[in-house]
C-alpha cells in the first residue's frame, strides 16, 4: 500500500472563559484552516479531535459553530 501522507495546517486558539456560575470558567477552542475557510469553535478536546480526524476536514467548508450558553447566560 503506497498511500501518501495527508497534511493540513490550522490556526488553533485555546482560552478560558470566566464564569461566575461555573468557576473558574470553561475552556474554549477555536480552529481556522490555513487553506481558507471559516472559524469553528469547540467546547471540548473531544469535539476538536472529532473535527481533526474527519477525513474531509482540509477541503470542507467550515462555518462558525454556535456555542451553547453557560448557565445564567440565557437571554431574558
């Protein structure tokens, strides 16, 4: 089997959102493919891993994902 190695490059940002309701806050992850495409947001490393191992990731059209609101951040 002579499959060629596949590569993809991403800009990855990781930060912690402070929260009075869930101290010290929750981690967030942002990924943007360097080949072009939109930013995708994740709330867990598991979500990020599923995105990265998706065989079509480098060529798919990526759109901004909506993050679920934290408890207490619901719109009134």
